[in-house]
């Protein structure tokens, strides 16, 4: 079974700074997807970024980028130029790429606070 | 607005009762997923339906059941409710099975007293 571990329960950062959120996962699969989801106080689960395991290039979405280390099974999220609106819970998630089911396995989450 | 609609947003009920949570997927999405978010268990996958058929099952209790109707909306039925069933229940949808991009609804907050 796949597992996702987020070892940092909470972090805070000053506005405009850069912060990195860590995530490790365990799987025996070779074809899979990794995600970062954001859950602000509104509770809505919002997709931040997605990475396909077969792609060596790290995914980027504006201020958000990942450092995907497949051999180390590590998938960290870097947020540049942090904004107050980035304050939220962040969840790392894994999805098996085979079998026809898009079951997401989530980590426990990390609370990020961006301070003015 | 993600396009995935969940009702009700909040629900308070008593132990032993039965409730139904409803989800309308994004227009054109055929697959619906249910997740439970609780303080102690985190986000857990419950069940997936694709075009009316059950596709995958996760940590769903026997007291819980779900179905997807011909119009593709889905309902999650929770019965013989216990205090520990208090949680945020999310519905998500995707275009097809294998799309690997899920869009989540805003969730239904269930409180069991």
C-alpha cells in the first residue's frame, strides 16, 4: 500500500519570502502521479500542482514549483514570494497511474501561515 | 466555484440517525469520488463511481453506502451514526476513469451529537 508522509505539521513564513514544504512517499509502482492540494479556511480542496512520475522535469505553476526526486521518493513544494492568501493547510497526495481508479492517498497535511 | 456541488453544507444530527449527502459532479464528468476528512484519520478515500458503476472502494464502513444515478449525481448514505462519524465529507469528480485530475466540492460538514 502506498503511504505519504508530511513530517512538518506546521510552518510560518513572512510575506514575500520563499518556503519549502516537504513530502515523502512510499510505493512499489513505477507509474504514478503526485499532487499538492491547498485547503484554505474555506475548506475547499484546491489543486496547486501535479507531477507525473515518468517526467523528469519538475512541474511549475507560477509561484509554485516542485522538487521531484524519484529515487529518493521525495516531492517537495516551493512557494516563492509568499502571499497572505497562501495561508492554508497543504496536503501532499499520491495517485497510482494504473488500474483505472484515481484514488488519492493523502498525507496528514501541513499548516502554513504567511505573516504580514 | 469548482463546479462540483455538494449539499447540504452543514448537517447536525444525533447518534443512531441516518443522513444522505448529495453530490453533483462538474458538467461532463463521469466519475465521482467520496472522501472523509476527520481530525484523527485525515483525508480518507471512501468510494468511487464511474458512469453509474462502483469502480473502487476504500475505507468505507458497512454502515455507509453510496450510489451514482443515471444523471450522474451521487449520494452518500450514512446510517446508525456514531460520534466518530463527525467529519467533513468531500465529493470530487473527474472527466473519466484514468483522468488523474480530481475537482473537489466544498464539502459537507456533518456533526453527530
